[in-house]
C-alpha cells in the first residue's frame, strides 16, 4: 500500500489516529475509539449523519467528512493516470487553449487534480464530463466583452477560472500542497447549482450513468 509520508507527517496525526480514520471510513464500529472523535471533529475530518432512530449512538452516525475523505485519498494517491482522466485532461486542455485568456500551466498536475476530484467526490464518467461541460460553459473568458461582475449579473452561475488546473483546485497560496474541495471552483459550482446539474444528468444519462439513446 502506498502512503504519502510527507503528507502524513505534516498532518500531525499519529499512526493510531490514521488507523481510526480508516476504521471510520470502513464503518468498523468495533474498532472505533470514541476518545479520538472530538479531535477529528475539531480538525474537520469527520461529521455525523442524522439518526434514523433514537437508539443509534454516535459511533453508528460518524462518517468521514469531505475533508476527511480527501485526506485519505491524497494520502494513498500514487498519481497514475487512468484512461478516463487522460481523455478528460486532453479535452480540457484543448478547450482552455482555444479560450481567450485561458491557459494550462502543468498538464501532469491537471491530471492529478482530475483524478483527485473523481476519487474524492465520486463524480466520474459521463457525470463528470457533463459537469465539466456546464461549468466551462459558465466560466468567464475575456471575449465576453464585459467585466466578470457584469457577466455574473447576467449569468448567476458564472465562475472565474482562467487556469485549467485551478478549475479543480485553486491553491490559496504558493506553499499550499493539500487539495481541498473547499478550494475547488468545480465543486463549488456543483454545490451552488446542484439542482440544475442533476437535472442535466437526469435528462442525458440513465440510472447507470450511460448516455441515453
């Protein structure tokens, strides 16, 4: 099993805490130590689902948060590029190069961020392709002939992402290395327009995510 030791050491988690996060992810209730939960919650690594009945305790309700899922995914992320990621990266590069003001800094980093996004959100395949198409259609470019704020007034779904890699994750500063969905323009777009995106999915894809004929 691959573990990114630099990321692990920088997280300041102990090996026991890492094991606890894995137990929570796999819902191994018999292995979860309640003593760790408060610290995990303070770090934003866990959350709780709503109870279905009053008899459920918090061990049955605890789940990894999006940040927790992201951390474990990045911890074990090797960086190998699968075929779907390769195709999506090529398509995005072509779209951004044709866009006025659009650019790609690092093709390999784009692929890494695409794969991370897929693994963290579980949005992949045709659903991700459609989400990307919608987001890129609503992304501001220099050729619209107005400022971003003016464009945003006309199109409330508008986002700003001139750099292809930053569509998936925008580093808050030059030293940032830890991907986070809270800094993902694409995931924010999905959350802000989820009803719209899901309606497009339902219209174009069947229950298995395949394109409707």
